[in-house]
C-alpha cells in the first residue's frame, strides 16, 4: 500500500510529515514530503547524508538552514539544496508554523530511518532533542550509516562506540528499524500548494537546478 498522504509525527522535535510520493512506488526511488515544523521545532542533530541529496522549498513560515559553513533563513518561496555528504542543520524560526516541501533522492532508506526515529519519539524512547537512547541509537545509526551520519563525535569514534554497543542492543532484542513505525493509519490529502510544486516526474519542479541555496522569489 502506498504511503502517499500518510502522516508521521515527532512530538519531541515538533515535526509532522505528510507523504506526497512513496519512494517504493516512485520510478526513481524519490521521496517527496510535506514537512510541518511547529514553533521551536528543529531536526534532532546536525548530520550528513552519504549518497543522497535533500532539497527544500519553503511554502509558509521561516526556516534557518546551515549547510556546510553557510547559514541562511528562508521564508516563503525560498529553496535550499543539500549536496550528498555535506554537514547540515536546520530549525524553525518565528511564531508561525513552517511548511516545507522536501525531496530526498534516493529516499527509501531515508524513509525507514526517519520513520524509526519518529516512532521511537512517539513511544518516549528518545532524549529531549529527539535522539534515540544509546543502545537503540548505536544499532540504528550503524545499520543506516549509508544514509545518515551525525556530525559529532568524529566518525571513527562513532564506529568504535557503535561497534561495541550494537551487538549488545541486538542481544537485548532491539532492531535497527520497526515495521510498525513505517506506516500510519492517519491519512490526509497533501496540501494543494505543495502538490502544485511537483512535476509530472514526481519531483520538485526546480530540483534539476544544482545551486546550494536558491534565492527567494
């Protein structure tokens, strides 16, 4: 069953995602989603994505993006692209909920990883920033190291620590991801403004561009 329109919430980070495309159905494996970020919301930690590209287009509200060493606050019409393997961070700005259309290419593994993090947050198994507890983090981060790597600590420290903790986590019955977190019973129709930004190829209309941060219109 397609995850189009399914809603996934993270009560800790203030994120709510509505699927527009399901990478398992998309011919190029691309995820496009509608991201709502409550005031004070932000991604759990600075990170990079080996082998995948993220693109963002702000519909409403404001979001600050830190991409490499460049920081910029974008409002409606502003777009940002995060190249593969570039450290980045982002957070909502102001009193108005931010609504952003996101594209992740490729998106299948990313969808599994984010679904797991959101599900753990809903079950109270993360810290105040939304990061899973150490044993779960070690197992999930090690399994999805092709998809996301935290900016800190250094990669060799992560590899050493996660290599020690991951077998303990497995022995205690933990898993890298959980099927019950990867689909939702809550289904809505995506925002018409978001749908208007999607081309016939199921991608953001501007995504063929390669600029890192695009000017607001």
